C-alpha cells in the first residue's frame, strides 16, 4: 500500500506525519523551535533550524515505519514570511516571519506607492510581516544585505531547496505575499514596479499539487526515505488546514481556534471585500480562491488567563480544567463581556493598537465567569468574520470547527449557538499536515479531485447542535460586543 508524507512547517514547531493511501495515520512526530526577537517588534527564525528540526522529525517518523517507501511528499508552511537567499541558495540572514511588526512605516510607503488598486490586485490590505513590506524594510534599513539577495522564497519552500530542488513556490502561498496578482495568478508586474523590486528575485510558480521533482539521493539516505519520494509544490498552512478538514467546496466554512483564530471559506472567483476587512487568497484546490478572516488572540486569550492569572506552581491549570470550570458559569456570564484584542486585531478592525478588556465586571462575578467570558468573546470576534462573509453574499452551508478549540465541548456549543448552526470536527488532529499529504496524493494521481479525496479520507465527529436558550442571548451580546470596540477605542494607547 502506498505511503505519503505531510510536512507542516508551523510558527512554533514542525509536524511530520505518514499516511497510507486510505488516510490511515501510520506515524507522526514534531519538533519545536523558537521565535527570535533581537529587538522589540522583531520576529525572526533561522531557516537552517527549520531544516534541522524537519530532518529530526522525519527521521523519527521513518524509523517507526516498517516499509520505508514513500510515494510522495507534500509541504505546508507558515504564510507571509520572507527567506532571502544568495546565489548558492543559502540564507543571507534570519527569516522575517509573519508576526514581525517592524515594518509599520513600510506599510504606509507601500500604500502610497501602489495606490487604490492594491486590493483589487493582491486581494488584501497591507500588514506588517507580509513579504512585500518586509522586503521594503530590508531595502530601507539593510541595503547592503538587500543588494546580495538572489532569490526570495516563503518558509516551507526552503525545505524543498534542502531536499535538492531549485527555488520555487506555489500560487496559493505566493498569493499571501502582497506581490501576487490573484486574478491572473502570476507575480504582479504593477506591484513589483511600484516597489522597485526586480522580478528576478521571485521564483517560478507551480500549482500546489504539481510534482516539481524528487528528493535527491543523499538526502533520502539522510532522512531514511526509500521509493519515488516525489515532491509536490505544496501550499500555505491555511489552505492546507482547509484541505485536511475537507473544506473543498463553496458553502463550506472552517473556523479554527488555535493561538489565533481563522475563518475560511472557498469561493469560485476572487471576490474582494471593498472595506478590506478580510483577505482573499488562492486556495490549494484548483479553480478556487478563499476568504480569510484573521483574529490574533483566540486560544491565546485563554492561555493568557491561565498563565498570567490562574496558574500557581503548586497547581498549574490544564485547558480541560478551564473548560470544566467555565461550564459552571451561566451563558452570558451575567452581562460580562471580554474583548480579545490582547495584541491588537486584524479582522475587522485592522487595529494594532486595540487592547483587550473586561466590561461590566461586578463583585458577584467568579473565576468561572471570567473564563467563559473569554471563550464567548473569542466567539463574538470570530462571528464578526462570519457576518462579513455572509454580507458579501457567500453561502454558508456546512461549518467545520478545528484547532485546539475543537477539543473544548463548551467552546463548540458556544460557537454553534452563536452561528445557529450545527458544527462538526474532523477526527484527524493534525489537519494541516494531513492536508499537505493529500496534496501529495492528488499530485501523484491517487485521487481525481480534492472533492473525492476529502470524501474518501476525512471523517467527522457527531455534530454539536446549538443550545436554543443561548441563541437570543448571544445575538444580543454580540451586538454589545461590536459596539464596545468603537466606544473604548479612544482609550487605547496611541503610542503602542
């Protein structure tokens, strides 16, 4: 039976898994690595560290497999980051990753240079940490290094180079750089010219499922691989996570609560929000684009109260403890509201100066109310994105709930009641690496389409239904939540 590898190069760790052609998980391994912060607002990582940790995790997976033959490998990776290479494809410096915030001035510069057509071409507003403004920052602040750049690739693409391939990327991941024309699906000559960036810096583009080569023999031996070991181009982590959750048709909606929160829905044409509250990028599934709402402090809000308020050395709380305790509080938490803007917010406000807040706090509120208010507040923020999708005319027929939040029975009921729809969750818990492996299966012809692959491979838990008595209350509290942002915005620190 054929075997496939999926590699997901995330922000804090790399995950590697092996699946057989029936989607059965054969083995998995992961390795963590740090985010480097050489100055306040900087976020960088070493590409060689990515490779070292990927190599360790892959060898662990292969060691556990009796059959070492791998038909093909798919890759997923953190989006937006910038890996700068010299003429020998070696990193010139650390990679600037998506959560970097140094390029605020360059955001304004890019907006001035490109003008009003930016969203129409690139499908998104401009954010720090995206490749376009990171390159502008390099040009402005480290010109000596910038002049040495021969190629620029996205994070996961560096792994393909280490496996013996020439620099390349895929149209799904390229679409999140702000340098790509999402309509024509090519590097945008207009944007590159406006930013005075040479087209030669950017690698060839492939479809995410396209086979672009094979792992070279010395690396196969180093990783413990045998067999064809073909590599497909891969995609960014959001479209791979969608594929790993079976989100392959218009009308599907994926809500993910991890450190951040995302709302994702496929569309058949590149529809762009005129108010630029959400992103429009290319899906890993051919012929589709997707809308993406991004929220910075979803699971992070819950881990913040656990780490900063609740934990004691003699009694560290587990996430399951928080879920059980929050279940003791009443829905609506006696009027308590939480704004989950601990590190600013993207959708719908694009406001890096936004800050979190508890509102309507009363002497009678207990610890359980605070925990549940955080879960509800994150739910309200995610519903902001869902409402934008609906306002753009997107039909929402099926909702899949994923990420760490999907392990919380209470959070599922909260989200289901907020949306007034049943929620399902994939039984696979490494959905992004699974999506990368499915790209490899599609690229080598195992399935004729992503729809067939999803139908054959993805299995779901029983749906969670809305709680009738919560629906009206949550609709009212969501309106209050939306109003609260504009009311307290003048109090946010202006020098943040």
